[in-house]
C-alpha cells in the first residue's frame, strides 16, 4: 500500500537514518576515552612561613588532577602539564561520545515510535489474570 501516510513515514525514516549515520561517522573519529574529570588546582604547601599560607594568589601550581571511579572508589592522580593536555582530550572525547550515544538513543526512539505508533483509540486496559507477572518481576516459573 503506497498511500500518502506510507510515503511520509518512509521520508521520515530516511531522514532519521541519515542523522543516525552522521552520528556513527562522528563516533568513528573519536580517540581514546577517559571517565571522570580533570581539574586544575593551586595548593598550599603547609609551611606557615610560605606566602602561600596567607595569599591565595601565591599558592603553588597549577597542579592537574585526574579523578575517576574504580569499583565504586574514587581514584585520583596528579598529572604533568603534558599529561594534562593528553588526558583533557580523552575526557573531552568521552563527553563527545556520550552526547553521540544519547543522540543515537533519541533517534532510535523516534524511529521506534514511528514504527510502533501509540494507539490512541485503545481504551481497554489489558486484563490482568493471576498468572500475569507484575511489572519488573520475572515469572517464578521462568525456567
Ligand atoms: Zn607554599
């Protein structure tokens, strides 16, 4: 059946496929990724006679600190300026990748909704029998 609605749907799906491919192409470009965050900080040395102890402008640094979670624990490392430049890029790559994946989810959901349109006319609630498992719980006799 090639009616108007069908044509529009095909058109829509083509444009989603195009956007989806653009995301995949972007993903292709991404280098190494690093979870966590990179912060730059200036620190006091603990010597009460050092100017850093009373003047925030005289604090030492900057120091670069990379932090991430490992098995639920927070881990952090101090980095040299060269390492900071490298890992800043990795952290940025991870942010880009996450944004791309979010967009891919978004497009996929829209495609799903095109293919499985919401049935607005449907008024009847599904009949729940005593054998119907509750949402989120697998049936007891699953295997
Ligand atoms: Zn100091």
